[in-house]
C-alpha cells in the first residue's frame, strides 16, 4: 500500500494579493520559493525568517502571468522587495524566470540537492546570472 503526500496548496484562482498580504503583515521582504515542473507548479509565499504563509498551485502554461501579477501585487501592498527562489530544472522554469526578471524581481536559482545538504547552514544562492552570497538564509 503506497502513501500519498497531501500538500495544503491552494489554487491560484482562490487567492488574492490582499489575502496573502494579510498573512504576511510585518515582513520586510517577500520570499517566493517556486517548485518548477513541466505543467503544475507550486510556490510558497513567505517572509525572510523562513515562515511560509501559503502554498499556491498554478499551471505553468496558462497561469504564469496571473502568478507573477499576484507576486507583484502582494509585494506592492506590503511595500517590500521580492526575492524569488527557483530550482534550475531544465528549461521548464525559463519563461517564468524571464518574466520575473523583466518585472524587476530578484531571481535566485537553488539546487535542490545543495539545499537539502545545507539545511540550517548558511548557504550561497546562484542568481540568474552570477553567484552571490545571501546575507541570511531565505527559508
């Protein structure tokens, strides 16, 4: 008998930027960690201290623009900068990465294996174009 993992992710259609901003009041930075996949992507909206307020599911081909708008609108309501963290899995996330970069979001590419090995340890994140150390772990 196999166990299935159930995530408490909410469909993007059921979430508003005002709702997310209400969950993230007091944050000095909006951190969005994105699980890249071929069609079904998942993103965690959190704060700089590692707390995750909400998991969001969206379809990469049809809801990418709505997701980017949700990220930017939430940051605008909070009045904070945004950092997006993505895994470098092939080309599936390239469109999303390009759209986020074009809209002024700092995008960091993190290797899932490296994150797993460095839990609780200060680590380096690889941004879209170069390697830069983070001042503190983003999640």
